[in-house]
C-alpha cells in the first residue's frame, strides 16, 4: 500500500517557492525603480537661471524658473540700441551733406587791391584804345596789361585776394602765375621765377607769390619787369580801375 504523500509536492514547499519568488521580484523592482537615474554630469554640468547657478543634482523644486520676459526685454533693448545707432548715423550723414552743399562764406567788406611790386613803378601802361611802341617787336600795338619795373629777385605779390589756378612757362610769357578772384576777375603775372605757391592755394592781397625773373620773351627788350594782365569775364581791363576803387571806398569811409 502506497503512502498518500508520495508523488505530490508538499504544500509547505509550494508556499516557500512563492515567497522566494515574490522576494526576488521585490528586490529587482527596488533595484530598477528605487535608485535615481544617472545623468551625464558633463552634459548637465551647470545652468544659469537669473544669476544663480544650479546643477543637475539639485532638487527640482529648488531650481528657479527661467525669466522668459527678461530675455525678450534684453532682445528689445538690443534692437532699440541698434535702431538708435542707425538713426544717429543717418543724421550725421545728412549733416555732412548739408555742410558740403553750403557755399563757402565770402569775406565781408569790399575787396582790397594793392600794387604787385614794392616799387609800383609803371614802365608801360595799360593801353587798348591807343597804340604804343613795342621795342621788342619794333612796331606799334595795343598793350592789354600794366608793366612794373624792378630788379631780378624782387617780390611779386597778389594784387588782391584770390586762388592760384595755373603755374607755368611758355615761349610768349616766360614764367607765369594765374590767379582767380571774385566777380569773374582773373590776373596773370608774367616774367616771374621762384614761385612760392601751388595750384589750389588761396592767397591774400599783398602775399608774395613769386619773384621777378627773366622778362617775358615777347617784351625782352624792356629788361626785367612784371607784366600784369587782368581780365573780367574774359575781357581785358586796366588793373588801375580796380585799384582806384580802393581809393574811392576809403574816401567814402
């Protein structure tokens, strides 16, 4: 006769197996879920939130929220600063253009005129209405200039304020300097050397521009002298007409 317990697993064994299984499941679950997840300390090193540093290990509740409005305000401030700089640049450019468009201020008061040499010795006067004898050409001709005698090296000065527009030398005039003046007046100083100015220079009445040199070839027989030719709007005129206006203005004053 068989023992009734043979061939069956005792109930105590089944209960023990279940307890051991449950314990194993509990341990595995604890290992999986109870430990905090590991993070990459390099990728989550530290962040700046409103001037405070936090790390990935700090509790979430302790991390202050980022101020989105502050970031937007910073962007707005940068945009406003850029707009202000652009506006100032535009204003500066407009002011520069206005300054360039403004004509140069002319000196106040009437123009002053003075003889172009210290001696003021006229050796041949201005004459376009009557013929005068030319020793070099040995004929009678007009003379649309005033010749001033002197010694080589004497100073030649601007007979009024002006701007140097040409410096040169040719077979007719020898060494010469041409000045532009107000009201369409232009003057040419021929028979000069050692020019002391450059094209584009502004000169004042009485300022030295050159020295007397060899006489202009077309008047070489007259010896060393300054040949001063003056025109107004391209038409020849007597320099003394302008110099006499000085005396008239002084008399009125």
